[in-house]
């Protein structure tokens, strides 16, 4: 990808904040968070050619191959109540699905709340980390990883049955082109100060949500487990389950698809 390519992609989307490219880093989210804590402006972007300690949700490792994945994090300062901040992840999922379809020619959907799926296998993921100040959001770091040109041999043996890449699904693109398409789409729809923003994001996300209609087991942050059929999303992006004929809304947590 490189610094020059990163700067071109950022400028093409209308972002004027200089990005940072690192050939290798532990985690772009950690790098971006450090910049945010030091006062970095909104749209500060950190991209990497390789992550040695990439992280997924719930403390999982995110594996990548040097130069074969799109790996980046963006600092945002959304004017949102903390309870609405999680919809930024849903917006990123819907816009990355659109970028994969339009640039790479691969149909990508999302397993709620932030796994990116192609051909029923994981092709990417999204990790948001929020810092609160008082009753508001001080900053949010949006991290995105997509397997672009990785082959089967690039994945650890234990995940070869569940992971894929855009190339393995018949797509063709470069990480920098995928980034440019994503940034243009995301920046055009990211309007957190607008009335009804969370509801509009959920409306954009619902068509690409592969969890709806499926039976799931949800483990929320307090450890509570709920099993039911995912039937809808509420206006803040929570997953609505049909549990024994009643409705229960699950906030952002761990989901296992049972069918």
C-alpha cells in the first residue's frame, strides 16, 4: 500500500488530515488510539502492511499476511450518545460490503455486529473502541481488516475451514483501491450530528445483515446467554430475538450462529 498510496486514497475521499502508513505494527487500533489520546483530529488514519498483534472482538487474534490484507484504523469524534456509538461499526460493515462488491466483485454480508462474510466464511472484521468523557464520546477508533489476496496457505491451519479472502472468492482488487472506495462511501454516510443518524445506519445495515432469520446464541457483556431467532434490529442496532414467543433485544456482545 505505502504512504503515497495511502495519501492518494485519503485525498480522493475528501479527507484532508494526513494519514500514517506503517510497514509493520502490532495493531493499527493501538496506534490510532495513542494518536487520539494525544489529541489527533477526526479522520486521522493509520494503515499498515502487516500486523503482528492484530485484535478482533472479545480479545481474539486477527491473523494477516504481509501485504495481502487491508488493515487500517480511523480516529473519529462522533457527536453521539454513548448508547448510539456502536452503530458506527454497522455503518462500516455496510460500506465495506458495498466496496467489496463494487471494487472486487465479491458479495460480502455481515454477521451481526461486525464480521464480514463471503461464501459463508469470514473475509474481514471490524473493531471499534470508544473512549468516554462525562456523558459523551471523547473519541472512537474504528479498525477494519479485510483479507484481500491471501491464499489458503496464508491462513493458520486451524482457521482454513472458516476464513477466506476476496481473491479466494474470485475477486480481484488491491488493498489501496478497496480503501479508497470504502472511505468515499463511509465519509459520505457518516453524519453523526444529524437527527436520526442511528436509525438511518440501521436501515442501511439491515439488507446486508446475514444474522436476521437465523437461530443464534447471544452472550452479552455481563455473561448472560440468550438463545432465540434473530428477527430484527432496533433503532440503535441491537439484535431483536424471538425467545419462546417473546421479544428480547441484545446489545452488542458475542453471537454464535446455530443454523
